[in-house]
């Protein structure tokens, strides 16, 4: 009986050890699964890192090409500007002389397409002149660029479209530009002006009103 009790006690002890071992095994099994998940995450991150490194190398190659291309285009732009600036200046001067009735007879296209105007033999930057004169000078340059582009395509330049050129102008500047447009009729067969200002339409010969209808469509009519 004593041997039995001793074996029974030993059996209980082993059962407790076995139960503890089972718990430890479950914990280790969960840790193993968690580590496997982390390992898969690290593998995916590693793949992503390798892909990003490949993308960076590819972008670095593209950046090198684009940097070279930018330098080439800058040199081309400088060369192009140096070749067309004199012609642009001559054409813009023609319009400036016409639109100002001979008050200013020389417009120079400087670096960066900045404008210099001669006044009584001295050249001044554009910001030295009044707002209306600046608007006329900018209009002359735009007309010169458009005319030059048309000539390069071997087309006749008789029609111009001016889109919202009055929006930021005060009354005096609007009058100056409107008078300039009147002088431009000697050069162009048709001048098409787009504006939202109601007081401008009374100064134009032909007016086409574009109206929005309740259903969201638009209708054009002669005013």
C-alpha cells in the first residue's frame, strides 16, 4: 500500500508536469506562429524594399536623362530666342507705332521676353509706363508672336482672337485698348474679342451673346 501511494503521488506529479508542458507547448506553438507571420511580413517588406531600390535606380537613370535634356532645351531656347528676338522686336514695334499713333516707335524684346520701350531716345523697362501703355505693349508682343508663328507656317494672318483682355483693366485702360483695337482694323480683316463685360459690347460693331439656358445648354444670338 505504501508503494501504491508513492506511485500515486508520483503519478500526480507527472500529470501536473505534463499539464504544464502542454501549456508551455501551446505558448511556444503560438510564439512560433507569430514569428512565422513576422517573418512573412519581413519577407514582404524586403521584397518591397528591393523593388523600391530598383525603382530608385530606374528613376535616377531617368533623372539623368531629363537633366541632360533640360540643359539641351535651355540651350535651344536661348538660341531660339536670340534668333527670333530681333524679328519679334521689329514686328512688335510696327504695332506699337500704329496703336500709339507714333508716340512710341521702338519696342525691344529683351531677355526672358521682357519688354523695353524707347521714349525720346531712351530705353525704359515696361514697368516705367502707365497701365494702359503696358497693356498695349503686351498686346503688341502677343500680336507679333502670333504673326511670326503664322508666317512660319506660310499662312496669311488676317484674323485674331483676344480672350478676356479687359478683365483686370480700369476704365481708362479699357479705353486705351479699345482705341488700339480700332487702329488694328487697318491690319486685320477680323478681330474677335471674348469678354464678360457688358459695357464693352456697346463699343463693338457686331456682338454675339452666349446665354445659358435653364436646362444647362447654351444659346448664341446676335445682340
